[in-house]
């Protein structure tokens, strides 16, 4: 088979895009080098305006990473010791790490077997258990839009309103996704974005942002990202951090933002090519009514661990990279086991998160895959079933 003569397929692709905009990137980086304004240069504000407009929200605050975006949002809510932060057990480690860094307790919630996002019935059950035990105060829900698919924000917002909790959207994998015609960023009290290179909008290093419609919160986020500063640089109003987005990363993102709409459409097209070839043979990503995924990843679900291993082997043999997001549910991570055990006395099991870890498999997903490549990937998957 002539696979080795064909263009290589990458899981993500940061080169094809760069080739399109390299002169513009070189020009904008050179402008920053000339200006010497490496921290909080004018590009940061220009980017914040562009991101807010793209998401259709009032305010954007550029920060140093997606993790720091989550931390700043939780610091603004004064989340700390004795507070319960509800989040899915099936997500990236950063979502759980932040409440622990602040002294709060993550309460792991199971996920929906089709959307892989936080299970609303299980969320309600665990909030009730925490309230009944009376050890922790329910303070926030971090909804994660896993693999780019918006979580059930209408339900999360309703629960948070009923219980007096803050709804924080971890949209690190999902910038560009939308729910009921409203882009992510406009859901919940605030949304955290990551510009890690492989995210839907990525820079060439670390970066992130917070989006919110609340002007007061945006002010607070600006203060917290710069050591809690007040009206002047040397007035310290609160304990903050160094959480700034650097100017060169902002300049790079400004070159990439104009490509975003086209790239989202391209990702959706790739997902459609996969769907057409794989649906019915494996579980393909859910398409809940009213939700538009940003397709940060395209993950299929196999029958079991053995079938997944066979598919990975078949893909590898055909030069098709795959990856497992995530091999271990967060409540089983060595670092988080104790927190999980302490959160709820008799915590219900998390069977869906555990099963997904054994069955999930991510296929190559980026805007520069063509239909022939999607077909090759699909054939490799089917060959391994
Ligand atoms: C990538 C990611 C983060 C962290 O973003 P960084 O920019 O790497 O700090 C947080 N949550 C989720 C779900 C992510 O995928």
C-alpha cells in the first residue's frame, strides 16, 4: 500500500496554518521588537477587543494561560478553604488543580455518556449531598466544553442561580463553539480560554483569556492578573498574581484571529467526513440540538479497551496518529484521590468517567486535513475494529 508516499497526517497541525500567515507574523513580531513594549503592549488590548467581539461579549482580559484564567476567575469569587467547586471527573487536570491550589475542594461529577460533558442529574445529586453533609459550602460549578462541544449551559446556569453558585466556563478546548446561537464566552458568569498551541486558537507559547459580560468582574480580573494592583501600579488592593499575556503572543494571536471563522468551518467539515464514514460502526461525537462544537478534538468511543488497542495499532501501522484524552479519570489521579475521598463522605461512583477512559480515542483533527486524509484515517479505524 502506498501510504508512505502520501502526505503525513498529524493529530494537530501548527505548520500548515503558519505557512499561510508567516509574513504577517514576522511583521507583527518585528513591530513588538521595535516598540520594546514586551509586557502589556497595545497588542494585548487590541486582541482583547477582537476576542470580545468574536465571542459577542462585553469584556475580555488576556492572561498568561488557560490555567491562570481559571485561577483568576476563582480568586475573584474569593474561592478558598471550605468551598466546594463542582467539576467533571473526565477533563484535563488543570480544571481540578486550580480549586486545590486555592485551598478549595474539587467535587468530581460524572459525565454524560454521549456528550462527555458534565451530567446534570449527577451534578444536582452531588450538590445536594454536599449541602446535606454541611462540611463544605457549594460555591462554583466549572462546566467544561470537552473536545469543543458546549456543555448544557442552560441547566448549569439554572442550578447555579438556584444555589447561589458561580458558573465558570472552562472553554479552553472550545473557543468558537456556540449554544443556541450564542458563542461560548457569553455563557456562565465568565469563560476561560487557553491559547496553548494545539487549541482552536493557539499562540506560539502559553496564553489565555477571560471573557465576561460583567464590567466589574473584568476590572477585578485586570487587577488580579497584575498583582492585585489598584488605580496606580504601586497600590495593592488584593492578593493577586503575575498572570499577564505577553505582547508577542497577543501579536501572534492577532494574525490568527481573522482565520478563525474559516478554520471552524473547516473543522466542522472534517468532522462531517469522519461522521459519514464512521457513524454506526463506532460512537461518533454527539450533536446535541442547538449546540455547535468547535471540534477542538474529534474523539470516537470504542466498545472496550481491547478494541481500542486494536484500532490504535491499525492506525499506527497506517501512519495515522491517535491519542487518548483522557486515560485516567481525575478522581483516580494520585494527586486528587485524597481530595475526592474528603469531599463527600459516601460519594456515589463515577462509572461513565471511568468507562470513557478505557474506550475513548482521539483522531487527527485540524482545519487543514483534506477529505482524502479523513478517508485514510477512517479506513484505518475501520480496519482495526
Ligand atoms: C488546555 C486546558 C486547560 C489549561 O490551559 P493552559 O493554557 O494549558 O493552562 C484547562 N482546561 C482544559 C479543559 C484544557 O483543555
